[in-house]
C-alpha cells in the first residue's frame, strides 16, 4: 500500500505514485496535490502517517503544511462517496435533460430556422 504523506525524523515528505520517490512536503505543488486527490477519488489504497501532537524537533513550517494536507485528505476520504454521488447525480440530471426528445426537437428546429434565415439574408 502506497504511503502518500510520510513523517520521518528528518522531516515530512509526500509521494504521488507508488514508484515515485518521496519529496519534501515544502516542495508540494498544486499538480502534486491534485494527483493525490485523484488517487483518493479513484479509490486507490494508500496510507498517511498521522501528524504528531507536539514535535519541536521538526521544521514548524513543514508540520503546518503536513497537518493541513493530512486534515484535508482525511476529510476527502471520509466524504468521497458522498461527493462522487453528487457528481454522478448532476451528470444524470444533465444527461436526462439533453436526452429529452422535446428539447432535441426544439434545438433541431432552432438550428434549421437559423440556417434558413442566414440563407435568405
């Protein structure tokens, strides 16, 4: 199982793929965060080291970043199914709307009227 957030004696790091090397947490980019979010949404199995309660021996800035990422990723994992259901429901509503025969016919007629007006004008 891949570990995406890693705490070690010398500092905090992250990994975005199973075969990727760990990188310092202070170097994390928007793309890296998005890669981890995608792992969560795809249902990949991963783990994260829990942040320490108090640890004066570590870099304070790294711990702030680490704790916030840990909190956000944990929250996303706990709400993953709910968020995916909302997305699926919105797509189903949109699909139903655009599959409506009456709407299709109206759009086709509208398109034909515009073509006819352009040919006359």
